[in-house]
C-alpha cells in the first residue's frame, strides 16, 4: 500500500469544524477520541470553590511536584489524539481523562532550548540558546548564572532529584545537574544515547587510522558489542563502531551517570527501565526518610528519541497490537511509546500511590518538542506541518497533562485550550500550584553565582485558569508567543538573515523558515524516511486557529497584519535578544573522555576555561556579532537590511489592496 494521501487530513479537519488542530480521530478500534478544546471554560461553582480551598490548604505545606518529560513525542504520537497509535498509551490517556489536558502547549523546535525554557521560565533568546542543541563535544549550554526550577524549589525547602536526560550542557562541572539545584542525578548528559549500550549517539571520534586487528570491533548494527568487560583497573573498555557503509571506524563513549560515578555495569539493561527504577527508588526513599518534606522529581525519559530500540520482551508481549502498525520504523516508535506508558504506570502506582506521596502530588507530563520524522525517527506530527527542528506547528506543538488528586473535581477530565509555552511551567507550578508569590520567589537566596531575576522571566501563571478559579470573562494569561529568532546556519556561522516565528492571537507569522512539507505515517513496511526535501525558504502568515496545518498563506490578504507582527519582532523582541551561546566542537574533550571512556566535563569552571571557547566561533559570525551586539550582549541594530526589504514588500502589498 502507498502512504496515506495528504488530502485526507485537511478534509477531516474541515468536516469536524475544529478551531484547533486536534481532530476527533478514530482509533483502530473504531472508537472516536475526544476532540481538543471541546469543553467550555470552567466556572468557579460552589463545589469548585470547596476544592480550591482544599488545594490552597495543601499549598500551605507545599505539594510534591513530579515533572515527567517525554522526548520527541509528536502531535500524532499519543493514543488519544493519534490516527494510528490509538492503543499505545492507555495509562497516559487515563491520566488525561482524570486530569487537565493541555491542548495548546508550545515547546521549542529542539530539545535544549525547550528544556531550558521549562526549567528557567525564559525564552531561548533571553538564555543565549536560540540556536540548535548541545552536542556532547560542544562547550556551551544553559548559562550557569540562570536560576532553575530546582534551585527555586530547593530554596523553598524541597528535596530535588533528577533522573534521565539532561541535555543542557556538561562541558564543565558547573553546568551539570548536581550544580544546577538537584540533590541527586541518575541519567545522561547527551541528547541521545543507545538504549542498551548507553553509548552517546554523537560522542564518537573518527579513528580511521586503526586497523581491525588493533581493537575488538563492535558491530553497531546488531547492538551486541563484545568489548564491554572492565579492564584491569576496573574501567570500562573502549567501544569501537564500524560503519558498514563507509568502512570508517569510530571510537565512541558511554554516557550514564549515578551522581558523579560513571555506571559501568548496566550494559544490556534497557535505559528506560533503568531510569524508571531509579525514579521509583528515589520516591520510595523520600517517603521513608523525608515524607513530611516536599519533593521535586524531574524524570526525563529517553522515549521516544532515536535510536528506536524498544525492549525485546515488550515487542513480543504487545505483538498483537503492534501488528496493526505496518511500517517498521513506526512500529518501533509505537513500542517505545508503549514502553513509556508502562513506565508512567509503574512510576505512578509504585513510586507515588504505594508510597503515599500521590495524595499530595502535582504531576505534569509533557513532551519537549514535535516528533522526528526524518532519519528514520518514526514520529508523526500529521496533520500538522513539518517535524522537530523547524518552527512549523509540527516542530513545536507538544502534548501535556496536569494530573493531581488536588485538582478541583470540576477540572478533572477537562481540556485547557489557551496558548501556553514551555516557559510557563515555572510560574504555573511555583506561583499557581505551590501558592508562592512572585515577591517571595524573587526574594529567595540562591547559590553563589546564580542570579535571582524571577521578576524578569517570560513565563506566565496559568494555574487559576487551569483549575477554574479565574473569572470566566478574564483575559487569557497569554495571547502572544515568540517561538524563536535565530541568526546562525547549520554550521554555526552567520546565516545572513533571521529565522523567526511569532504568534499573536489566531495569527502565526513565519519568517525565513526552511520550506518543508507534511508527513503522514507510511503504510509501507520497509519505507524509511531518511531526509526531507527543503524547497527554499518561506515567509508566511497563517491563521492557526482556523488552519492549524499551516496550508493557507494569508500574507497577500492581510499584509498589514503581517507587517505589524514583523515590526513587533523588530522593535519588541530583537532589542532584548542576547548573543548566541552556541559553540562548535572542541576536540579537546576526547582526551578527557579517553580516561574512563565516558562523556564528562572537560573544561575548567574557571574564567579562563570560558574564554577558551571564543576560538570556536566562525569568522563571519564573529564579525556579525561584534557589529550587531552591544557590550551588554544584547542586539543593538536599529535597521536590519532583510527586515527592511520585507517591510517594503509588505507596504507594496498594502498599497495594492487600497
């Protein structure tokens, strides 16, 4: 069979008349799932007010906070809202049915800036993180002066623990989780790690000068290395990978840490299981030793990031359901979603309910960005456009749910359809769920070198609207969202123009984004989507309420609206943008990693270590940043040539319509 026609989904959208991009899709069982945004706004009834009083009382003792981050889970990848994976996430669907489903959450286009926004409450342009994501060998990340959710919560008396994927920088010790507010850390620093060997995907050094006889070779395709024994000093042996297509040999490095100790005895154990068992153990220990104190657990699952390696046992046990998914990559992706769902069930039932922590816990489950379709990623954002890495809806829309016994009964089973961004989680949880005031948070004493500028965060508190305490006529907490502004190309050099996106109300303005298409799940078993076609660059205006699939460019009909949005970027956001912190590869990392064969910090925390990074900036970028950014690191150009040209073109369209 061929892939589904891209015409099917827009017709379905139109048929149900949705004002938002979730269709009342039918699962393979034939049962329709609930349409997003179909519930009316909650009103503060007498019963709701009683529940809110209970919630306020709980806030006096501070509820436990469990934030679960899923990885690269796209718009069409969660059971209740999926065209083809309807039976993969029954537990998560159940949490949504008894919680508040967040229907219009936006992350960033890739992992690093999205996770940073969640932890800091700030937009990436205000964190120096507007360009790309941290690779293992790159010396940059979330600036250490920035306060994190863990540091705020620790100052409020919380125990703070992280399990899973970090991906916010690890080039120096100061950037790692134990120095960013977490009491414990079990997980990995990189963006993607092999689920079984725990080798960091991008942490490999080309060693083509070695002959096969010089080492014990690992067959990367079978995931069954024979060189994982410890050496005489108790350190992990080297991992070599030979690319069968090129013959190149790579020396690779593992990335799995238990606080400051590399984990050398976990080979062959599935990563999601390792993470989940540790998260449960953290909660169990807290319930025994510190049950009267609140805990913040940040659990960052690897699912369903590449490589697509579901547990073999799950593939066999859930085979009957997986048989209904014809494409091989999509099937493995679905199995990883099943794996995540079962892990969530264990975390909730064993880690929270069995320990007694559940009754006073607020649980958030969210994805960081859209799904990855290319590189055989197996994800799907259809009928939304694009994939992760791009500013179209498919790259930045994320699923989320707020679940808690403390939620008012009237709120449970509802959907929250107001515009929300990843940066909003910080104030929504700290001010809303915990009841801390902005003044209290701004007055907290944080670790030396960390700036408490809570008053300057970009996030807004949605809690009252989520739980139904806000007046029905109250304005939405957010009506505007800058998705990003970036001026660097794929190699980290100066792009020559800005790539940006801005949402105001129903309108979304895309500026100079790469022009890519829509990708429906394939019905062909052996179809692998390796690369996607880019057709130049696109500047467009969409009504994403009426047209969430971004198919109808309205700039010729509403040039004045497009001009207003470009002017807002030019005059409202560009002057606040900080110079990018992105740095390219520092091959000095490999010398440090060779000692033990693990990804780990390699640059000094001292200032001279920071200054050494300046050599890793491309010449054209250095020239541009030197001219465009002031001494304080903020953008200082009044008139960008590309923006001026676009504004002139829009003025011509406006004149033509008069």
